[in-house]
C-alpha cells in the first residue's frame, strides 16, 4: 500500500501558483497599480478583475500595467491602451456611450418589463374570478346556514 501511494505521488503532477512580486518606486505607484488591476476585468474569467484572476491573460495584463506604470504613464493612458486593445468590455465600469448603451439600460429594462408582466398577471388573475349567480349565492347561503 505504501508503494502504491509513493508511485501515485511520484506520478502526479505538481500544481503550483506563481506569485508575482513587483517592486514599486513609491507607495503611490503601488496604490495606482492596485486600483488599476481592480478596475480591469479578466477577459478569460469575465467575472473577476485581473487582480483576483489566476488566468495567464490576467498575469500578462498585470505585468503590462506594471510596465506602463514604471514607464511613467498615467492611469488614463493605461486604460486607453487596454480599451484600444480589448474594447470597453475590459472595464468593470464601461463608459456610457452608444456601444455600451445596452449594458447600462439592460438592468433597468429587465426590472421594468418584469414589473409590467407581474402587474398584468395580477390584474388578469383578479379579473378571472367568476361572479356567482343569484341562485348560486342563495345555495351557498343555505349551505353556510345549515353548517352553523
């Protein structure tokens, strides 16, 4: 049994995560790096920013942000570079323009359409209850009186 466990251990591939360590000249550059990597979306994961993602593309994007910060570029220049290369989807907060209009209006339209649908369902449900005829009411009253 020990030999089997040893063989399995030797045959298994080791999994390792590379930890990136960047040296910054000033704490301000490090803060800008953190803000930028939290503001940019990982294009592979799509629901994580590049600061939290372990995808290779996210590592490349983090390295590119570091290189551009070290070269003295501003946050706007770095964001412009990323959006020119990957489009507005790389931003967690895309700008409000014609191309991103659906991103901004979709939640509002979804809530509005859902509210209208729910309201019409309630209205239809209220109107579908049949009215009792006079003979049915009389019969119902007799039944209720006999039970008491």
